[in-house]
């Protein structure tokens, strides 16, 4: 009887030990499931300085996203659709493995920006945009075009709108490649024209040169206005992206 009791106690102790060891060891399947549960949906921004956090609408846009969404801003000052790709910045966008990538170029694609940045709206600019679309889709990301925000330059009370050829080319590329498009250029033209030159200057950030005026980039007030415009348009053109907004 004593031996049977001792054997039973020994078996019970072994069972407790095995349970304790099993509980202490990490479960790779459970850990992976937990990581996936807590993983955030990633949106990446690709563009020039008018998209950056410091001088554009990037940071204001990020604040409009739900907490489970991560916004990675890889836009960079002085970039065109050409230089962004040639310099390896577009590869960084793809390496970030976004679910959605917002693409805005145009300001530095214009004539006068030098051969390393200039593109033609209907040829090289279009080619660069379509290449971004195809490569983003190959990684499983959804590309979304955003036409350039208008410069706040008026002639006799009317906006110049010199970025229109690039906005039109992006709209055509979006139609041809079935890419959702936020027409920020048209919306910003309407908003700024209604404001007029004096009110539109309220969006100007400080210029580093004394006496000079920056009517291209955005201060915090301008960033909030146009980030709101982008959010409104996203809900119209992309239900998937719109669902990520607060």
C-alpha cells in the first residue's frame, strides 16, 4: 500500500512538473497570432516637401487616422517623381511594406528644376507614376494618387494654377490604371480662390530669407485645412482608405 501511494505521488509530481514546463515555454503560434492582432495597418506617404511633416500636410493627415493605423511619412523636400525613384527613396516606400501608399508629385517636376528632377507631364512624369503603381501593387499595396496642392500665387486676384498640366496628367494616369485619385489640386484651387490673396497668405509659413514670402509650403493652419480635404476625398474614392480615418 505504501509503495502504491508513493508511486501515485511520484506520478502526480511528474504531471505537475510537465504542466509547469509547458506553461513556461513560449508558444510560437500564440505569439504570432498576438503580434498579428496588435500589428497596425500602415499607410506610407510618398512625395515632395508639401507632403512632409515639417512643411506640408503629412503630420496633420496622420492625426486624422484611427489609432490602429500607422502613418509613415517618407516624403522628402525637393523631390520630383524622377528624383524620388532615381535616388532610392521609392524603394524605401516599398520596403516599408505599406497597405496603402499615397503618392503626390508635381512641384519639382516642373521646368526650371534641373535635369535631375524635371519631367514632362504626358511622358516621363506619367511613366514614373505608372511604374510606382505597378511596383506598389506587386507588393500587395494599394496606390492612391494625390494631385499637387496649388501654389498660393495670384495674378490680378486669380490663382495662376501652373501645376495644372501635372494634375491633369496624374488624373489621366489614374483613369488608365484604375487608381483611386484625390484631386487635391482642384479642391485647393477652389478653396484658395474663394479665400482670396490676403486670406490665402494665412497659410504661409515663415520664409528663411528676410522679406521673402513662401506661398508653396504650408503652416499648421494650412496643413490642417488640406489634410481635411484629403480625408474627405479619400472617403469618396477609396472605401478601404476612408475606413481608416477617424
